C-alpha cells in the first residue's frame, strides 16, 4: 500500500496540520497571523486550547477559497463537530 500523494486534498487534516496549511498556503497575511498565533497558543497551553483556536482559525479563513482552503475548512469543522 502506498502513501497518498503529498498534495492529496481529499483527506482530513489534523488541527495543527490545518493551522500549518493556513500559514503556508493562505494568501491573506492577517489570516496567516491568526494561524501563527493559534500554533503558538497551542504550543504554550497544550491540547486544551485546540477547540477555541480551531474555531478562531476557521472563522478567519471564511473568505479563503480553493482546494486547500476547502480541505482546511472541512478538517477544522469536523474537529469542532467531534469536540462538542
């Protein structure tokens, strides 16, 4: 069984992986800063901070479009749905 291609946009990302995708791929600098801040807060506060930060990043990326954006939004929404 081979690994999925690196650009497979159909799989669900982890929360931190979603934040990193925003930092690396979103063209909006203010949205990237929200994701960078989320990474720092999770690093500092641990996994307990994930739901709030996921919500904030998901809210920030609302206007971002494209395949990677859809993957990030879907992944963060799935995490939030499972956390409640």
